[in-house]
C-alpha cells in the first residue's frame, strides 16, 4: 500500500474513532472498553498519535468554550462527509477536514456558525471568517484582499498564476509578469488579467466582475471556445457558466469605498441582495423569505462593520421586522399589512 493511501486511512480512522467515542451510548463499562481500544490504536503508531492528537486538541478547546452536549445523530453524517473529504484532498486538507467533521460530531452547537459555509471554504488556502477581511501578499507579489466569509485557492508554478475563488469576494492588485498570465477562476468564469486592479464576487450560479483599473479578458466557463470579452476600468459584468452578460458602468469611487472603508454604497439594489451582503459580515445565519422581500429596493450607504445596526436601519425604511434569536440567528420578515376596512 502506498504512503499516501496509508495517510488517508489514518485520517479516516481518526475521524471514525471520534465519531464512535462521541456517539456511543452504552454502559460505563462499554464506554471504558471502547476508550481502551481507542488508546491502543492511538499508541500503535506515531502517525496514529499525531492524527488523534490534533483532533483531540481541537475538540477539547471548543468543548471548553461552549460546554455543549453531544448529539449522536451527527455521527453518521460526519463520517460519510469525512470519507468524501479524505478521497478528494491532499494530506494536510484531509486532516483539517477530518478535524472539522469530528468537531461537528463532538460539539454540534459549535457547528452552527459554520453550517452555511462549505468545506471547500474552510479547507481553502486562504479564508476569512464572517466579519473579518484579510489582505495577503501572494508568492508572485500580487496583493489579494478577501472580503468577509470568503475563500480562495492559489496555484502558482513556472507557467501559471491561478486564483480560484471558492466563495465570497476578493480584490486583487496584480503583479506584472508577462510570462505567466494571472487568472481568477470560478465555476462560472475565467478572468485573465491584462492589467492591475479588479474585484470578483461569487453569487449562487453567477460570478460578478468589478473592473477598478486597466482591463481583463472574461470567458464563461462552459464556452471556452468563444473569444473572451475585454472588460475595462469603470465597467462591471455578470458571468454565468454558459454566457457573459452585458457590460454595465461601474462607480469606481463607490467600489473603492467598499474595499477600503467597508462602506456599502447601493443604488436601487434589491433588498435580498443587500441582506446577503450584510449576512456575510456576521457569524451565524440571517434567515428571510427572498420572494417576500424582492419587491423592495435599497439606495444608500450602509456600514459593513456593524451589520446588525445596518439591518435595524433598513427596518426603519422598509416595512420589515428584524428579530434576533441569540448570537447565531437573525430572522427578517415583512410586516403584516393592515387588512382593508370591511
């Protein structure tokens, strides 16, 4: 058996042990026997101890912070997901995936802030938590800024510079290198830099490009044979897997304020889209009926640094009710209209 196959087995076994230990509901004697078997497995090989130790430390830290009871039902779901993760990712990411999945089993309430983010996000080369923005310098000198709850993978070698936007939004100030084109890819789009600064946002089934400076070439992912569309500074465009939309004008000053001052400037933007952007800026879930709120459009300036206050401000301008249920859930509903007089 190859070394990588052994590594996959160890990661999966460590996750399986955490599932078993967390979900076992037998007698005290049975639990002690299971614990003894786990200890024997852990000390059988150094690799076992390393994998088990990482999982134990992560679970122990979060348990201490949350004091959450264990729920056995999450066990089989986490184990099934863990098997998918160890087949798809390299060694380091398989270990991280197993740790996260075991955490979901051992401390279910700790999973709530993470549940509407994909494993792809959590295992990415670069990612941010809700409310956190991050700027990093890539190996080629390019400056990458990730917005809240965003993630990206970077592939860099002698012939290419490719940034995969997994989730959320990013802005890049591209370092010049004529021998290696710089490309941002999503499931819907391939965006090749011909200049410097631009931003990209992923929506469900659609990618949006904001051109701040210079120009890029854009292709829909599903139509690689179609010549790319050149998009220039002061323009924006939406891209679906099968087509590139019409080029629209972009307010470069407002876009700059968004990335530099975390101020959201909107002009006739549908309320559900505004709520999506605000929801990225906080942990947990913002729940609302998109169809019921789609008739409202927002124009104004909102502070992304305080999304809860921004939502309450929207409630003073629109007939909506904003309710908080603890730190992890906000529910937004349209106010009931008064019935016509009979």
